[in-house]
C-alpha cells in the first residue's frame, strides 16, 4: 500500500502534538487523573507509529556515521544543552514557565519510573520523530517540494531559517529553540546524514534530563 512520504514523516509528529493537546485538556476533564502518566503513553504510541512506518524512512537505512561526524554530533548536542539551560530570560520565553514535568510526590520524593520514562521518551523517541519531520521532511520540502530527491547539502539559507523559526515557536523557550533549530539544521546540511541531528538531539535531551533531575529545575521539562 502506497503512503505519501509527507504523511509517514508527519504522522508520528502529528500524533505527538495531538496527545500534547490532550495532556493540556485532561486536568479540566478529569481533575483527579495524574496527567504525568500520559507521557509514557504518548512516547509509547509515537514509538509504535515510528516502528510501523520504519520501512518508509529511506534516509535512516544507513546507520553508520564517520567518526568525525559522530563526534561532531555529540559535541553539537552538548553545546545545544549548554545554550538551552542558559537562554531562559523572560524575553526568550513565550508565556510563563510552569511547573513542568515534576516527577516528585507530595513529600518531594522522586518517582524514578516517571523519570525513566521521561528521559527515554525525550532521548530516544522525540529526536527520531522531530528530526524526521523538521529536518528530513520540512527543511528539504521548503527548498524543493520533491524533497526525497534533494541532497541535504543543497538546502539553502532561506529553508534553514524558515524551518528553524517554526521549530522555535513550537517551544516555550522560543529563542533557545531557534538556535537549536539552526544548529541541528546546519548539522544535517553539513553531514548529509539524518542520523547526525538525531544523535545530537538525543544527546541534548538526554543530558537535559540528567540536568533537570540533578537540579530539580522541572520547568525545563
């Protein structure tokens, strides 16, 4: 059965956004429901969608990255993390910072199962879902509608800026999101391999999880 290249790269992302919206509505519909429990469901359903559609992701068929690109990707991930936790001034935010994903109980004890699901979802599922949508599809599509035939190295500055701006407004920390979008987008253009921004994104999100749990600054989640 034929599936549109746009559809298969947008479905996991769309599913994630729909569940995110549900997460925001649940407190009104079911005040007694612990909305934190929705995150494992959200990550699990998106992971399932990625697994079902995996054979369509031709850009992920080649697993290997040259060592220099692997090291570059890890380095980029660390740099984005450092920027992310420092670019949180008031004008850099869209709205107020809320409680975030707080995995503690009323006594302040951390629920490590919630932490494990949160970090696993953020570091393993979200980078795949987002990079397939933002970089592999949208960044190339803005440059050329027949995006599958486009070498990532041929993505121009206009497409990079447009998609990075859209990536920015999808995050509370819009300025940090803009910088991250530019860096991940540049990395994809530079390496011509989607695994590079996926790895960088995974490093950022994984280390951010460790930072948040260590400092208990749940607002970054």
